[in-house]
């Protein structure tokens, strides 16, 4: 099995820059790259922050920009998204009564859970009781099949400033996943940089995504964290009976430092 994960698109209305970057142009480059280099992918997942300010025009632009993809695409939401505005464009059928914008995908012996970790009014992540139950039910249905979980918010602390907006109740999240015998990957966006490690027995990975990236401002690094023009990044996930491998494909490979004034709006 091979699938692609995109995250943090931060789309706006066409032609409106976001932090000085044309995010629509960046997504178009991702789609062209996928069709050219990864045409054998089984599907594409998009792990939230589809829009930057969540206006309906951005969700219309998203539909238009994804239309050239030659394989199925599945989406969930991030903290920049607005569920009602998204559904008004993409259709109410995507709103599960418990899981909200979550999906379970069964493919090549795996169960992939695309989990909606967004909560209106929060920058960090939160699962309502309905989504906790949805997660437990979908894991239970998987039986002994290996599971991959993709969501917007990171649950494992990274020792970075973004830990202030981590998924709430990470202990419960880890305990829930660890009740399944074979969780092989937990992949998230949100943090705008790649990382990999283990946490509470789970293999955890983050990715940079399609918008700006940030420097790894771990404890001991002087100065402030920097926002960078690139890379714009997708995750290429390869999975077979023996395990899972994640490759980071930088489809726009630039690293110019963005001026602080571009982030004045917060």
C-alpha cells in the first residue's frame, strides 16, 4: 500500500496571499507532483488546516485545486477550519454523527483512521465524547489488523513552542490506541515541521505540510523560532505486512526566512 498525506494547506480565496505565500499555487504544485511522481498511490489524505480563515471561498478553491488528482482524496479538519463552512461546500454526508469529519479506510490488510481532532474555538486539539467512542469502535472493528492513525494535532509533546496547542488528554489518546495490538503509525500535521519518535509505546511522526515551515526550536536553541518559506512537504507512506515507512517528499524546497511582519495578524 502506498498513500500520500498532505497537511496545513491554509488556503484562502484565490489570489489572496497567506503570510506572504500563495497557498493555492503551493497546493497546485503538490497535486502536480503527486500525479507525476506518485501516480501509483492508492489515495491521498489531507490532515487538516485546509483553509487559513475558513471562508467558503477557500473551500471552493480547495475543490477546484484537488480536481486534477488521479486518485481518491479524503479530508479531515484542523484548528483553522470551520466545520459548517466546510460542510456547506463539501456536503453534509461527510459529517459523521459521532466522528464528525473522520473516516475509516480499509486497504491492503490495514485499517487507516483519519481522525477529526478539531474543536470549534480551540487552537489546540480536542476529541469530544462522540469522537472518543468513534475511535474506540473503529479500533475494535479492526480486530488484529494493523492500524495507522492520521490526524491534525500532535499528541506527543515535542519540546517545542507548539506544545502549547497540543491535543488535549494525550494520556487517554495513548491508552486508547494502546488497547489495539498493532498500531503502526500515528501521523499528524499542525506543527509545520517533520519529527519522528516513540511516545508511550506509539510510533509518532509529524510533517511540515504545504504552508510555511518552522525551525526546530528545541530547548537550548538561542533566539526565537523562525518561520521559513519552505520546504512545502508531503508524506509518502509505504506499508506492507512487515511494517510502515514514511518518506518526506519536499515538492517546494526553499528555506527563506519570512519577515515577522507577515505574522502580525496572529
